[in-house]
C-alpha cells in the first residue's frame, strides 16, 4: 500500500493539482505534493524504527497504518471545502508519508525478528521486492482506479480505498501478533527521543532543500539556501548529541563498524545511481527517441520490472553465496548495463534489485534483535538520501551540460521549416550527449559502490545473521 501510494501521484498529480486550484502555468507549485510525502517518509524512519525497538513492532505498525489511513482521508478530501486547498493536500501527503515511512523498515525488522539464516535473506528480499513493485504498479494502479471510479470521485477514490485496505491489513496484523510477540527480543531500556527528533527534522529539512521544484529550468528550489543551512545546523546538533550521550540513538559499536559504514556508503551511492534511471530514461525516450508518454513509460517499465525480480533473487542468492559476493555482483551488473550503447534496462534493474537484501542483511547481522527497527530504518534512509542528493546533482549537471553542448545554434537553412527541423536535430543530439555522460557517471558510481562493498562487507558469511 505504501509503495503504491508513493508512486500513485505520477499519473494523478495533474488532476489533484487542478482540484486545489493550480493551473498549468503554475504547475511547479505542485512540487510540495510530492515532497510532502517524501519529507514525512524520511522524518518518520528514525523515530518509528527506534520506537518499535522499545514498544514492539505490532503496536507501532498499527499506529503507522492509522497515520497512513488518516493522511489518505485528508488527501482524498482536498479541494472539497474552502479550507482544504493546497496546504491541506500537502499536509495529507505528509501524514501519509509519516505512516508509510514506518511500514517499510518495520516490515524488514519483522522479517529479521521472525526468520534466521538463509530464510532471513529470502524474507528480506521478498519485502524489498514488494516495496520496489510499487514503482512498477503505482502509476498504473492510480490511473486505473481513477478511471474505473470516475463517477465515485476519480483520483480521490484511489485514496479513499486506502481506508478499508488499512483496516484489513491491521486486522491481519492483530491475528498474527502472538507469533510476532513471541519472536521479538526484550526491548532496550531507553531511547534518545531528542536525538531521534533532531535526526528526523534535519532529514526533513534536507528533503526541502534538495528537491528541485522546477527541474526543467533551474537546479535548485527557492528554499535551497535557508532549508540547507537549517538542515546542516539541526544535523550538527544531532551529531553533537550523539557524541555526548551515554546511550545515543545509534549504538556507537554500530557506527564504528567498517561493515556498517560500507553498507551505508554503498546504499547512498546506489541511491544516486538509481535516480539516474528513474528520471532520465523517460526523458530520453521522449526527447531523443520521440516516444509519447505511454511509450517512454513502457521503456522505464523494463527497468522497474527487473528491480523486484532482482530483489527476490538477491535474497535467495545471498543466503548461498554470501552478502558480499551477491551485492558486489549485482551493482557491477548495473554498471555494465549503464555502459551499453543502448542501456540494457532490464539487466540494470536486476542488478539494483540484487543489492537490496544482501546490504540489509549485512547491517542486521551487526545488531542485536532489539535494534532491528533502527538498523533497517538506517538502511532505507541511506538509499533515500542518496536518491535526493542524486536528483539535485543530476538536475544541476543536466541543465549545465545541455546548455553547454547546445551552445548558440547557427541555423543557415533556406526556409523556416528546415530551420525548425535542424534545431530539433541539434536539441536531440545535445540531449543524447548529455544522457550518455550521465549514464557514464552512473556506471562509475556503481563501480565505486562495488569497491566499497568488496572492501567493507565480510566474506564467506552465508546466513542471515542472528
């Protein structure tokens, strides 16, 4: 549910924006609808992951479901009353993100609590595959539900539908609670709530600073400088507290671990490379290969289908070959795909998927059971932050290189039609050159991630941890 709703706005955003009074001339103002969910997502992860280690997975998972349902209701009701305009819609997406930000890491933590050895990596791969499947089916799901329920509210129905689905999931969770509670370890004695709040707030400000609101015309948004400075200050305050606390939010043994540092750095790099595909492949299809919106979407689907398949395969292979071999091989596979003249999208997605479960299992193996919630939150956070950094850098680099390559075209064609055709060819060639360079950089980032994995993860470990 959370994965579907993270991507459902891809097809529903124009209709949602129109119903809260945004016109196509001011469409960039709809960016907070996306960043609202993402900000809630990253703010919630360290808080809810750590809190589930104290209070147990089931109560916090149920609370996340409740927040997700509340945010869905707020989103669905946007534009129906005078007070429920764009701020109400953004707030609804933020509350949805708060709930959704807990569901993925808590699902991974539950898998770690309930399964061991080879079964654990397979369970982690299964959860990751479902998460990544949302990127495949989310846009299609939103468009299909909105079209089928045109008489029942259109795009709103896709969010109203979350309420009975959340209730159904919660009932299933309650019925499975006995087994979960029996498998859960005793909780630690305390949690650094101010530290968790500082980390969450700093990450939320980072989202606000890095997400471009008009990527076709400028690299940064209007809040880049103030939000960026605030993020640095708040994260520095968290770092100061982490150093001084006797029992910090993140255990010091974990931070001192070479494997944890390597897995975190690799996840950040993977996020950077991953966003290249998600953003640039559809643009490449439309601007260079002259595909329509459906055709460019289908082009990206080849990649998106490979990711969940790879995630499931990565969970299976990590239990037999070890996390280091599986993760390094997967990201090298993605690097090779980026280097192809015609990028092998299915192969690229398969490689990214192969990395997810091994890196998660490697971090979980470093922590005792009572820190599984925090550990899985940090894994997902690292990849998300990498995607944000990559998106910001990609936008800045892409705009700079496109204008640098295109320059000031000199058109000497005899008539206007020929000049327009010539200009279109020059623009397409500039875009193609820009994307080739970006894919080359993505391949280098993938190879760097492979080196980090090879140097930091332990060899010959073929189980899912303890």
